[in-house]
C-alpha cells in the first residue's frame, strides 16, 4: 500500500490541530502492518509535515536537534501506510512498512526487554549486528 500525499490546504488544517508539547514535539509510535509495536520516537511540525507529504517517515532527533529520516544511515527505512492522532491530538500512531529492523540494537522492535520479578529479560536477539547495521553503504 502506497501513501497518498495530503493536499497542502488539508495538511495545513491537520497540523493546526496537532498538540505539540512545550518543546514543539509530539510522540510517535510506529507499528508494522500486523500491529506489532516497533518503536517510539518524536516528531516536530517539520518532520510530521515531511512524513505526510512524502510517505517516507521522518522523525526529530532530540539528541542531535535535527530531522532524522528513518534509515538514512542504516538503510532500515520506514514508509508510511497510515497515521492517526489520539483523542487529545498529542500522540501519533504510525502504521509503517518497515524495511529490515527498527531498533538501533539490530532487533525488529525496540520493545525487547520484558520486565519480570527477577529483572529484565531479553525477548529477542539482534537480527543484525550494530556494526553491520551502521556500516558505510
């Protein structure tokens, strides 16, 4: 399924309804087509607009203070299938087509650490090493 770009006027109206936090950000949960949660990241108005215009998922990196196009250094891209706002318009749910893994640890999902009475338990092993994931393409 390919994302259809939203017309400028409609996109402008949607962006006005989004409640960004005091830092100008909104949390974005990415899930795959089967509903498996892959990751949580942040978007600012510019990254959300770019995502909705192009269908290539773009986040905002709080540590680097810049736009972060998922997969630009690793090749593990995300392409938008659908997007939804929660009832308060302060959280996004993105359904994406994930190329490869979503987590920087080389796992499909960032949510691989189960909390148990005896501590954390890894539910999955990396599918790709960090070295291979971030090697120069």
